[in-house]
């Protein structure tokens, strides 16, 4: 049995940020700013990698935050309940 505690809290926070930030960013006039933020969140019924379930048939949640600069430099963070 896994204890997802802090990981699930982080994923919930990422999901809330992704849901609330998207409309704000698109309305902020992104073309005038050198930095661009993007985000995403997903819920899957099962996470399968190379034919094997990594979640033992249980649901999984994922979230990501990315930042890029107009010069092409970028970075990001990804988290999942695996």
C-alpha cells in the first residue's frame, strides 16, 4: 500500500494552478512579454508503461508547469502520483 500524502497535495495544487492560470495568461497579452508560462494536468484511469501497469490498476494524476523565453531557453517540472 502506498502513502501518496505530500505528492497528492502537490498534484492537487498543480491542478488548481493549471485550471485557474490558463485564462489569465491568455488574456495578459503574451506577445509583449519575453517569458511564456504553460501548464497542464491530467487524470488517467491507469498508467501503463511498456505493457506494465505502474499504478496497479488504480487511477493516476499528473501535473506540469513550464516556462520558456523568447530566445528558446525553457524549463519545467512534472509530477505524478506514481
